[in-house]
C-alpha cells in the first residue's frame, strides 16, 4: 500500500514536469510579456521557490548528520580510507572520460562552424578568477566549523563530519549516545524529505514552466547544433558510460538502477542544483537501491560537490565550439589541457545553478581562447544546466552503488526488488 503511494508520487512528478513544459511553451507563445511576468510573480515564482527552499533547508543538517552517522558506523578507519580513495579515483576517471567524449564528438559534429553569424552575439563577459588548486585543498579545513555550516561550505562540512565520525569511532562506547542522537536526528530529517517531496509535482511544474516562459523556444533553435551535441554526449555518458560501469565494475543490472533513479534526475533537472538534490539522492540510494548509509552519506555529498561529469561535458563542447566559431583550431596539446583543466574546473564547480558556465572561463583562459566567447552560449545555458545537473547526480549515485558492491555491502535484495513497478502495472 505504502509502496503504491510512493510510486504514484513519482508518476505525479513526471506529470508535473511534462505539464510544466507544455504550459511554459503555450504561455510563451500565447501571452504577452507582462502577462507572463505576472504569472511568474504571483504563482510560478513563489511555488518554485517554496519547493526549492524546502529541499535546500535539509542539505546542511542532512550532510552533517548523515555523514557523522555514516562514518561512525563504518567502525573501521582503514575501510573508510579505501572507499574514499576508490571514490576519488573513480570520480576523476569518469570526469576525464566525459570530457574526452565531449571533445571527440564536438570535433566530429563541428557545432561552431558554418558561418552562423554567431559572433555578433559576443558581448561582455567577466572572467571568474580560477581558484588556485592548492587553495582548494587548504580551504577544505574549516577554521570555524559553525561558520562553515552557516555558510553551507560543503567541502569543509564534509571534512569536519568525517573527522567527527572517525574520532567517535576511535573513542567507541563512551560516546555511543552522541552518535545515537545524531542517527535519530538523521531519521527525522529523512522523514522531512518525504514531507517536502509530497510538494515536488507542483514545485517541478513551477520551476520548469518558469524557465521555458522566460527563455522561449527560439534560443534553442539558434544554438541547436551546440545544444544537440551536448545533449548527445550527456546521454552517452549517462546511459553508456554509467551503464557499463554499473554492469562491469559494479556487477549490477543498470536498467534496474535507472528505473529506480529517474525521479531523482527529475528533481536535479528542475532545480539545476546537485546540492539541492542531495537529500532525495541519499534517500533513493539508501531506500530503493540498497546502499548502506555508511557509504552513501560519504559519496553523495562529496560527489555533489566535486563530481560534475555533466558540467565537464558542457565545458568540453563549449570550448571546442567557441574555438570553431572564432576560427581558432585547437592543437592536441591544447585539447589535453582542456581535459585536465575541465576536470579540475568541474571539481571546483559548486553544485548550484549556472556555476559551470563561470568555471568555463578558467578552461578558456587556460587554452588562450577569448573568455567573451561564453556569451555565445549564455542564452541556452539555463536549459542545458538542467540536463547536465541530472547527469551530475546520476554519476554520484552510480558511483555509490558501485562502491557499495565493491565492498560487498550492497543489499541486492533491495536493489533488485521491483515490487513498486509491478504494483504500478497492476493498479
Ligand atoms: N548546476 C550544476 C550542478 O549543480 C553545476 C553547473 O554545471 O553549473 O550540478
């Protein structure tokens, strides 16, 4: 009964998405600007914001509690180190694969050639300061963990929580009550996710229709080849690369993964934020995919912060695209540089909307392309951000399943259980 109810929620989320797209397209074509602005101001804006704030509200407390509880329950510091290193290597490798695919496909499809007159779109674009890589490591250590919590500094929160969990493990019995309280708070937070997600269909509807009403379909047409190239590589990464990794490294059925995971992709798509998707991603990994909290609580928030394969794909295609529009062909050396910097840039990209475009300036600068080229792709980026965020979070969850099975800790009964789907078919 409960399962059936849950399934109908995922269908409702999908309906919210489809109706939102249809409504956005109709409103954009049929109403004039002021009517659309009023609809956004009085209805879609507030509904979308309430949903977004509802899930964002849970990110910091959930990462803190879930990670402390998770680390403490590993009970073995060595194992934590092993999972940590494997995860980091896996995250880096999949990102490098993603960007290599992006460069190859963009070089073959050539979205930026053909005299489209796109250069007239070039405007001012302020370059972001590329973070110095050593600073990224230094800044992982908080000087004041309370400040990190208040400001939502993900890497600092992750470092502090892991240390807390490790220290608690080392002390053992005397501090068990503290860990139990953290675990109980974690339970309550997971319950709140359930409450907030009941609001997801309306939230998803509002967020997607607002984007389409503002952007219209014409940007899509103008930058069709660029957008299609990115979407193609994103699909390849999500279906083929993750599918093969799940099958051959994780030794699980990839189709089952996608069947259970797609509602999380819808949330990532409509919020354009890996961070905001952490709570639902954690819940799905633990409850539907059979991953233990001790692994998911580490790999999901870490992945949302540093593993951005979708973003790396956009940066690879965008770099080749901009080089083509400007007629500045890239050498093999420059392309290798793109792979390295885009991998680093995606690590440095925060899991919030639109940041990937800002860190793109770091990649362009590195290979000596004009940073103003970013304004060529600005118009369509809002929509592509949604799709690449869905891929970003899928990469995190696939890694989580794989790491769990490598540790022989994946609950295969839960992973392979299809009761929900069968129930839906019957009803
Ligand atoms: N919106 C993306 C994310 O949160 C980051 C980006 O590419 O802008 O995953």
